[in-house]
C-alpha cells in the first residue's frame, strides 16, 4: 500500500484529532528504534512538531498523522488506542540481563514491547482465567542475603512447586503453569532477557539472540530469580554499579542453584570428560560451561581446574556440542488462549487484531502465534450461493 492510498484511507476513517494520544506516537517511534530526529527526516515533519505531538501539547492533522503512520507502519487507529491506567506503572524494577552492554535506545524499544505484552494479557483476561501467580514470598532483604541464602531460596522454590531435585524438563512451561507470563522477542543482540512485576502480573521477556536453548533456559531461571528476590527493590539500584553487580550475581546464583540443586547435581558430576559432560547436558539441559561454574561454586573443583577447563574447551565458548540438538522452549500460554477463543467463537482473529491495534508482526511475535490466525478470510461458504 503506498502513501497515496493511505491518505485516501485516512480520509475515509474521519480521524478525530481529539482522540490522538501522544504516548502512542512515542511507543510507535521507539519500537522502530527511531529518534525524533530520524522520524522527522523520514516524514518531513519538524522535530519540534513531533516532540509536541508526543507530549500532547499539539495534535497532528489527519494528513500529518497519515504520514507518521506510513513511516512507522502502524495502523492509524493505534494512535488513539486508550491506555489502561492500571497497567501504566510497573510495581518492580526492570532488570535487563545485559544492562551494561545494552543501549538506552534498545532498552526503550524492549520496554515498549513489554508494555504491549502487558496490554495483550489484560485484554485476554476479559475472556479467560489465566493461572494465578504462584510464587513464594520469602520476605527477605536481598542486599543482606548471602550466597548460601540464595541456595536455600532456590531449593525452597523447587519444594514450593513440588519439583523434586532432578532436572526440569521444560522450564518455560513450568513458569507459565505458575502464572508467569513469558514472551520471546527480537529486539537487539545485547538484550538477552529482562523481567518485572506489572501490577500482579510477573513477566519475563526473553530475547532471540541466544545461540542455544540451554543458555536461554539459564536466562529464564535468572529472571525468575529477579522476580522472587528483587521485587521490592527501588528502581534506584540500577544507578549503583556495585549494587547492580550484586543483584545480577544473585540472580545468576539463583539460576544455577534452581537448575542444578546442590544436593543432587554434584552426585552426577563425577567427571569433566567432554563426552560425559555432554551426557549430563542432555539430561539436565544446562550448558557444559554452567556445569563447570556450578562445580566451582560448590567447591567441587578448584580455581585452577576451572581455568584449565575453560582454556582447553575455549573452542566451545560460543557453541557447544548438542546446542543444535536441544530445541528451544517456546511460550505457549497466549497462543493456546487465542486458538481456544477463536475455536469457541468468542472472537475472530481479525477482531483480536483490530482490538489490540498492533502491527501484525508485533502481535504475532508477542503471542507466539501464526500471523495468519489474525487474518480472517471471510467464510467463503457463506458467500457462495448455489443456483436454485
């Protein structure tokens, strides 16, 4: 569709200027990774005008909005989609898995997609009862917690969920079953994952840059650690590099302890032989490097032994054996919800698409749903009439 056709369509829509929401323009811009200057250059609209549109100090005309819509590739009605005030504020800090290496622009892009994910969740809550959040509250001060404390908390979470102390077969399914909403999105290579509580919804967003399922599983368990350990911390901890380092270290320790419990995993780690580690990897679904680090954490091997392993297996630093054999775990809660709603004739795919007002690719990605499910071909059987 070209700009001329979009303009014609915009006229037919009878755009009401007073319905325009500047925050939606900002979301659309940030989701594309554009600065105000870049958007101004793409639309031939001044930076000052765009800034005023986003702040709500001024409202675009129908033609101006059409140009913005075309440049950002968003449907025009997205820019007047009301915000749910109950979802406007997060109730915990956002912890990015690679905060130090990620750019502010990419973090903002990721945050926008998380906001949309929360809006999608809220939309479907009108039609289904999702699993309620089922996370234990340890009522601790994480900044005063030791490594041993983290170990016990990870074991307690396993006990709380009735897991036993063996390998976890599908971590994403486990998280979703316990009321944690998970999505996997493509934002930037340096953003592996992040998490937060939005109201009473625990949310984990995983990136697509990880080269293996086992590394992505470690990220997911790391974010689970943040949700449990760091929910009540202030956003200000992000500004203190030492505190942030400690918080990230705690989440890493939780992930290791949760995936490889100290009272069972070491019994099986009887050799650092490559072939043996591969067999453990296929059973525990963790990377060989994570196993070595875990062995070091638990004082099973020395610093010299750890260093020796990493020197001799440096060729596997980015890609290990079995990385291409163990499939990625995918979130299914929302995609199954959408399928059930459509099959039950509660809503059509097209109605969902129109109500949520997102780009088709974004909606498909956030819900892990085939985009064709949102494109309703009209029921041709009703259109074809037999001759009398």
